[in-house]
């Protein structure tokens, strides 16, 4: 049942988001804040992990002094290396995302087109099956609901 009417549920949520735009913008802003905060915490966690791993390898293998002497590295240098490692990981993620998004867009476009045609056909068959009295009743009911809803929107 839900899978069959998923397109109507999505349209219902989109209309609800358009009608309640202030709540929608507030939720969207809070979600973006949560997303960026999550990225920041993940960045700090990965950065700390990479720094600790590099320092552990340097001290266990006792090559830290040699590397620092050869490259004249200090804490800032290790932070720069960590930044470029994370930048490389992010670049790889964006590369994979750039390969995935066009296929996802094509699938969503095809799904939307199929849904549109199916719903148009169902609506036309339903409309043709109604009697004149039921058609008038349906139209008057829709207009009455729109009129009453206009009091809550304005």
C-alpha cells in the first residue's frame, strides 16, 4: 500500500512543506547546522587519529627524529600533512559522488515520468467512470476544502 502510493505521499509532504514554509525553513536550517557540526566532529576525530597514528609509528620505529631532521618538520608540518591527507580523501569522495549523481538523477527522472503517466491515466479513468452528479459533487467538495483551507494559510 505504501509502496504503491509513495508518489502521493511525497507530493503530500512537498505541499505541506510549501504551506508551512516557516517550519520547513527552520527544520532545514537546524538540519544543515547538525550536518556541518557532524562534519566538523568527524574531521577533528580523523585528524586526531591520523596525527596519533603518525606519532605512534614515528616513536615505535624510532624514525621520528630522522624524518623531522630531514624535512625540518614540526607540529605545524604534521598538521599540514594531515590536512592534505584529508583533502585527498574528500576529493576521492567527491569523485565517486560525481559518478553516482548522474545515474541517480536519471533514475529519479524516469521514476517521476512513469509515476506521472500512471497517475494521469488513473485519474482520467476515474473521472470517466464518474456520473455527472458525482463529478459536480467532487468539484464542489474540492472548492469548499480549498476555500476553508485558505483561512488557515492566510
